[in-house]
C-alpha cells in the first residue's frame, strides 16, 4: 500500500524487520526515514510494539503444549465423529433421496399412460417396485453415481 509520502508501507515494515534483501532498497528506505516524519513515526511505532512484545510474559503451565496438543486431537476426533455420523445417518438419507429423485425423474419423463395403467391395476407398493426395475435402464442412475462421487470426493 502506497503512503502519502509515496513510499510503499510494506517497504518500511520490511526494512524495520531487516527483510529487505536488496541493499540499495534498504539504503533508500533508511534515507527516506531521516527525511520523512510520517515514516519515522511508523518506525518508532514498530519499535514500541517490539518492546511491548518483549515485556509480555509467556506463562504457560509446564504441560501447556501437551494440553494444546490434546485439544487439537480432541478437535480432530470430533471431526472424525462427525464424518462417521454423516456416513451413518446422512448417507442413507442420500440413498433414499437418490431413489426419490430418480422416481421424480421417472414420473416427469415417463408416459402418462403407463402411470394410469399402474395406478388402476397394482397396489402402490407394487407400482414402486416395478418402477424401481425401470430405473435400472435409465441413464439418470449413472448421472446420480457421478454426483455421488462428486459429493464423496
Ligand atoms: Zn515516508
């Protein structure tokens, strides 16, 4: 980000932390700071922050890192549990949805005549069973597998 004085403020920060690899650039910034009150103030601010950081006491309990690591492991375990739950409960639901969706497609795409024949001659359960057989021949099954792979990948 360019500052009002025309220098990029990243340059000033990099200079402060000694991260300017190019000596000519570093010299340029050093000279600029002596002439630019704004950038000089920024350097002073950075110095204050660095001094402030030094005075912050890091008072972790002796096994602080251990506790931290355990916390991370707990979180990971919770994540796995969530994945297991997904497999147990959501996936079957998706399978049902797959069937439901395929049937919807069948109803929409299927001929009305077929529907009336089924409706008049067979029970609801038998109708579903026979439509399920028809599903095997539908291209839509392949497409659903594709979507399922996308979801599971
Ligand atoms: Zn400046």
